[in-house]
C-alpha cells in the first residue's frame, strides 16, 4: 500500500448550518474504497444530538470513490450531527485511512419561524411533592427510536436520570417520567449523549461533580438504561464531551478533572466499556466548561476547555492518537461555567459561546479556523449565568443563543447572521433557570424550548407557533395557547 487513503470532500460540509433533514451523508475519497471495510456503526457512522444514532443504507458511486450513508429516517431539525470515519477504512489498493481517522460536525436546518411561543406544559421531576430532585440539566435525544425527541433530565439531589418519553403523536407533549429512575454517581451535572456500544440506541455519559467520577449508561432502546459503569476520575468534572479521540471509530469521552488536570480522556473499547482516565493539562486550573469541535479544520475533533479562576478558554488540538496540544489561553470575558461551540458568524469556522457564572455575563469568541479564538464579545445576563446553548430558533440560517442564569431567567439573543447578538426577550423562571434545550418537540420543523428550573424541579415546554397547520395547546386545557396559521 502507498500513501494513506485521504478524504477530499464531505457532504453536508463540515461546520455547515443548513443541511436538509432528509440529507444523505457523503464522503469523497482520493481513490476507490474497499467496500468490505465500510461497516455501518463501526467504520462509518453518524450521531444526531437529538435524533440519535443515524442508521441507514450505505451506497457506493464514482467507482467506489464516493461512499454515501442515506439515513432511514430524517435528521432532527436544528440539531448538531457528528460523523466519524475509522482508521479501519481501506482503499482497494490496501492503503488505510490515517490512524487519526476522520470526524466532522454539521447542523441541520430548522424551518423559518417568528419566535412566537406558547407555553404547552410544565413537567415535574419530583416523585413526591416538596421533595427536591434538583433538575440541573439534560438532553433531548430520541431514546426509543420513534423519531421524536425524548427528555432526559439530570438530577443533582436524587443522583439519577429521569426520562420523559415524547408522546410521538405530533403534540410535542410528554408522558410522566419513567420509574424506576436511573442511578448515577454523586451529584451528576453535565451530560452528553452518544452511542457508545454501537447498538443503534442512544446512550449517555454523565459527569458526577461531587463523586469525582463519570457514569456511562447504555440505552436499552425503550427509554430505559442499563445499570451505570462508574469510572473514578480523580478530579471534579464540570464539563463533558463525546468524540473519537484515537481514530478507532468509537465514541470516547472527555471530562474536565480539576485539580488533577484540565481534562481527562476515557477511551472506549468499542463495546461501551471505558478505560481508566488519561489526564491532560495542569492541576489547579479550575477547569469548568468543555466542548468538542474541529477548531483547526484537519478532520480531527479537538477540545476547548474553560478555566474559571483564570477566566480563559484554551483550545486543545488533537493529534487523533490520544494526544492534545494546548493553545494560548484566551480571555473568555469572565468566570466561565459552561461553553458550547458552533459557527455563529457563518464564516465556516467554529466559534465559542460561554456562560460566565460569577461575572454575570455571556461571551462570544470568534474562531479563526486555525485553532485561535478572538477577543470576547460580552453580553449582560441575569446573575450567575450557568448555561449557554446555541440553535437556529428563528430558522434564518444562523445560530441564536440562550443563556440561563441561576439567580434569574433565560435570556434569548438573536443572531444577525454575522455573529452579532441582540437581546430579544427573557423567559421567566419560577425560581432558578439552569438549562435550555432547543429542540423540535412536535415535529413541525421549527425549534421549541424545554426550559429546566433546578430549584422548582420543573421543565417548562414552550412550543413555537406557526410551523404546522396548527400549534397545540388545547390538550393541556389552555385554549388561549391555540393558534391557527394558514400554510
């Protein structure tokens, strides 16, 4: 075999924002690929943050130089999708793909919408009224493969995950959470979905902040999870990310791990069993937020961490073999609590959004595509900003921004398409805004909101109006929320 097999084009394009929900995923190589090495769920796979594992049909064209994954069902509107190619792929001449493999991310378009919301329901995470669960955050991945996003809420007092299954009838409403609940480690906090055992069902990695550990819960495909694998971390995890660290085609986990280092990597054996933590960075760095994205555009996902005390973000460039190189610390505009990555100015480069807790602001840092970040553009929030989330709420092709504040509400900032954000409105919290999920609950193509209040232990569902012939509201008895639109 000669030079390694190379990727020369991918579709949807890396870091693009407007993939059609019914898009196919295609990779063009520099020569013919050996079809026997293209194995679904192993050497060529995709995971939608909300739609979950992307199963479909593999096709070959252009003399086997183009390999296409045609999904069995549409991707979820407005979601981020990660695609992974393993180093086990080979050309017909026997040359393998590089050892780092190849990964990229893209966003699915959401339908244009007018930012008119109607409250549809309030879900409680409490088993017994008055007994708190501390619903800190969660994710909206489809756990039972019915094409509708479910809600999995992480609870810091009850140390568990509580799953609300979508009714899957287009109402955008949810059944009460499933019992029994799913135990985690001590005080679980940030979480990230993935398909760790490659069975086509969504799983989850959860960082346990007081337990100094990570819980891996493998999904059963019906909204329940198998008992956790609990992995001691040796440090306090406040951020978590999922990516293929070593090019072998499975989903690994990274978590911040102060004071033992900036972050630790947990390598997956391909079956959802994770090894001991491999620590990176310096101790006593107070690492908090963590995210995965291809910051230098080499087809390998990197990590970005936020150091709270130093008020900086650091890009950790991955070599695709488990090694990371720290870039220069960049002022992040405050005491970073959480960060999320995405291209906010439409230039094709990944940018950073941060929620800066003790400094009561959010920040946007524009990326240069070479691993660098620009100066922070800060925006005032309510006190103690603890969550940042990106999504195209108005469906105009750019990522809008919501910051949640523990001593306050959810603030929506609308993007002008060039990374300039304007405060639009607040969504009031009963007690303490902790997280927002921008997700199409009712399958009408636009993004709705699930807003999590960690002291009230409720999830407030706001449906965006106008995506279909009618927007629901009457099922909950609130006829005032019903709205008719003419297609």
